[in-house]
């Protein structure tokens, strides 16, 4: 749901025609929301979610470990570069009333509020396995091996190199 000035509300309902977990569905919803925000030329926004794990992954408080979720994470982070400011907030489930169903909200238009509901059916995930590749950029035990294989750099006097 996007709320703008002048009491304008644009809601988007997603239907998934593929199997997905709650976390992956949340990432799909964020991607759809970012696409919608870009179409409406929104530069700054706050995304609220009741899935704490996804919020804390996107605010980089938690590390993303699962490979497919890493692809979603990097896809979203790439989309975020197109905006001036986007933040994420965790909202407790009981305070997240609009998450109960946008389909019902389409028929509950309040007086004085301009409302539009966009219905989107996703037949496949936004994440294409062949397009994304995750890499670990943090130094670890493989770093010297990678350096040797890519740049032929090694310390010949090191005990590790000899092993």
C-alpha cells in the first residue's frame, strides 16, 4: 500500500501462481512495491512489514544466509539505488491490519480518501536463478587461494602456502 499526499492511497494485491515461502513472498511484495513506486515517480518511501526477519535483513541487522533469499536481497538492494531514500520498519502483526487482505479493502472505500487497488498475478518469481550469482566478498580461508588462482599472488614463505 502506498500512501501519498492529499489522502491518496494506492493498494496492490499480489496473487502468486508459484510456490513460495512467507519470506520470499515478502521480498516479492517489496519488489512489486518498488516497481509501483518507480512508476508513480516516488523518490522516498517507508516500507512496513510484519516479517521481522526480512526487515532486519534489508536493514542489514541480520545476515542473509539462504542462497535464494540472498538473490532476493541483492535484487532489492539493486532496485533501491533508483530511489533517494527508502527505509524499512517492522510492524507487529496485530498492528498490521492491511496485511489481512487487500481484496477486502477494495470494497471498503472511506469517504474523503481517494483509493485505487492494483491487482497483479505473478506467474513466476522475479528472481531468475541464471541471472543472479551470490559471492562472498569477506576474507576467509579461501582468500589466499583465490588470489593465487586469479592474480598468481602468494607468499612462498608462509606455512599456509606450503600446506
